């Protein structure tokens, strides 16, 4: 087919010529061109419109293009869509935008099939999101959230990583967060979910409201009240429910890194995700130490120095290696027990 994206851009802006119109008409009337047209629209949408791709309304856009070319005359100005809920992706550390929305379309897809979108949050940053029903929240470093662009009877989303949800109340349509081993059902509340692939636990922490936590087999495990946490061991399938201070677990949404009696392994994991760094605990004796601290927008070096004041630890940073394309690999830091200072603790 080889339709020039600039022709489509002029078509959407209502500035196309008769020649442009005839090329578009020829392209859209040939069924074998549909896959290429689909790819072209998705790839170059931001060249045509300043607003986000209207995932849920692609069929109507294509239908209107077909309707227009059947008129066999160009139309000066055409408006195809209204503004869809924009997802405000605000990266806090560092202040960069990282929003990836993947929609899967078929030009002749049955109406009952709903497209999915995905938000990916890179390591070292946090992303604010707003879902189609008005539910908002934050996605933490190295996390992925998948959701339908139009919610139906149930509002189902899938999470890998960590996210905080502020769910819009809707008693008729439950909101369900599915992780690899759990499903959390709510009507309207605020809660935090932790489910990273490389960890042996999944956690649900409730800040406000009430949630029901189910196993991946559909069995109701617990109903959580505010300031309660459920932790599932994904290997043994055992779980427990504890009373906690929920603010400790959701403070990351405000740029605060809070530790409350967490061991060195937990601290290393959280620092690794927060700063996009690999932290290796060389001496297992460090696992016997618990840490209690709050950091607000502190660089990693300052955090490590302050932790070293409260425990007999020392650390070294390895020289960063480069890849074959001359980009730097992830920072690596090794943490040791400082035997010279053991007596002081």
C-alpha cells in the first residue's frame, strides 16, 4: 500500500487535496490494506492529534473514515473523537515522563472484545495514573499495570510490582486487582499492593475502607480493615494478617522512603527498586539488624551513610561496566559487616 503518514495527517487536519483524498480512498477500500492501516494509525497517531489515542473508540474512527471516503468528495473539517480520559503519568524521581500504553485492535473486532492498555513504570521512578472510571493512584518503580480501556460489569486490573489505588466507589461494579497469586476485591477504598516477580511474598495493605483478599483459586482468605496487612508466602502458600501503620507503606507515593523495623534484606530490596541499583548483602550477619528511618528525597549515598550510623555496616560501589552498545549497566553496591565497629553495637 505505502500510504504516506503525512497524507493522513493532512486528512485529519482537514487540509488535504483531491489527490490526497483519492489516495486515502484507494487505500481504505482495499481489504488487504487493513493490517497496515491499523499499524499506521497506531504508530503515527500523535502526528495527527495532540491528544492521546482513543483506545476504546478506534472502530468509530475507522468507520467514519470509510463513511467519508464513500461520499467521494473531500470534507474540509472533520472531528472524529471526543477527548478520552488522559492518564497523567507524573514521574517523581527523577522528573521524567514514562507512559507506555499498548492497545490491541482488530479493524473488524466484535464489539464485545475490549482493548487493553498497559502502563509500565521504569526502575528508579514512580508514575501517577488515572483509570477510565476515575480511580487514581501511583505505580512504583519497575511495575506494570494492565487494564481494559472500558470497564464493564467488573473493573478488573492486573498488577505486577507495587501500586497504590484510590478506588472510585461503585457498589454495582467491584474493583478487582489481580496479582500472580492473589485477587483483591473492593468497592471504593485506598490500599497498597506489592507483588514483584522476584520476591517470595505478596502483600496487601489497607489504608481506608475494606477489602476482600482471595487466592488465585477463588478462595476468600481474609477481609482487611484499615491499618491491616496480609502477607502471602508464594512458595509455601501460607499467609498471615497483621496490624500495621498503613502510612508507612504508602508514604512512597509522597516521595518518602520509610523503614519501620525492617531487616537488611527488606531495606536492600526497597533501596534497589527506589534508586535502580543492585545491592548485594555480602555478610548474612547484617540480616539480624532492624532499621527504623524516614528519608525524603535523599540521594542514595546519603541514605547509605545514615544507615551505617545505626548499624555496623560498610559498603563499596563497584565500577560500572558498559554494554556492547556503550551504555552503562545498573549500579552495583556491596554491603559488608563492619567488624571494627561491632563492639559499639
